[in-house]
């Protein structure tokens, strides 16, 4: 458990919104730790569709890069939310490959303001991370849980792989 902005890894993942112009939760924490140049770079990107990911520098963060991904808003589970969340992880891993990133940390994407049930989201996260690591075992992947509720969900999900 912990604060993703403190991690000394190649890349931390931001649970952003499609504007990429910052927000609350982990998005707010990352922008405030990285400083104003992060927002300046995000402005130039011009947004990110749900399920996709964009990479920027980390600026004042210990991490070299921030990978911004936009998770789905939970709307009951019948609107493709599971697939969109899985796509967030795959989009982030595509950028890991392209940028030869060796260590990456994820927050529990969509489980805060976007309301995705943590039990279900953690199973998707663990499944996607495990699938990626099958062909990239040299990459260190950390799932950062900001509270015990989410930590317990990830702990449970890990038993199923
Ligand atoms: N470090 C690690 N995890 C964190 C941190 C932090 N500093 N702060 C919050 N979290 C956790 C939350 O506890 C939650 O489990 O990140 C997870 C995702 O929660 P949110 O940050 O609310 O993100 P999300 O649910 O994807 O909603 C995204 O919220 O902040 C806005 O701009 C953002 O509109 C977007 C929406």
C-alpha cells in the first residue's frame, strides 16, 4: 500500500480523465507532485479516449515517465466497462514496450471517482498484468493500493492466477 507519486520506478500510471487536464484522486496527486510542466505537456497532447494511454515525462516526480490512461466510468457493468478497463492496461503495456520501460506502477484504475467495483477491477488488473508478464518477465510491475479495501481485493485476485 502507498502513494504512487513517491515510487522510484521508470513509469507511474495516472488514472486520468479524457481531457488529460488533471483532476482529483491520483490524477491530482500526480500533477501536484510533478509540477506545472506536466500539465503543460498534457495540454499539447490534446486529450485521450477511454481505454487508451499517452506518455509524458515525469518532471519533479521520481518516476521518469507518467503514462496517462483513461478508465471507464462504471455504469452497471453492461456497457463494456470490463473490456475498456482491460484495454487501459494493454494500452499502458504497449507504451512500456515502445519506451523500453523496465519498471511500472499502476493505481487501481477506475475504482475511485469512476466507481468501478474494486473486486471486479482488481481481477481484470491482475489478469492483464499476468498476461503481459508472461512475455516480459524482466519488467517489474507494481499495483499500488491506496487503502486496505483495494489491497484486500488485489490480494484475493492474486490467488486466482
Ligand atoms: N497513490 C495511489 N493510488 C491513489 C492515490 C495515490 N496518491 N490517490 C488515489 N488513489 C487510488 C484511489 O484510492 C483509487 O483506488 O487510485 C484509485 C483510482 O481512483 P481515482 O484517482 O479517483 O481515479 P478513477 O476512479 O480512475 O477516476 C478518474 O477522477 O481524479 C479524477 O481526473 C480524474 O476524472 C478522473 C477520475
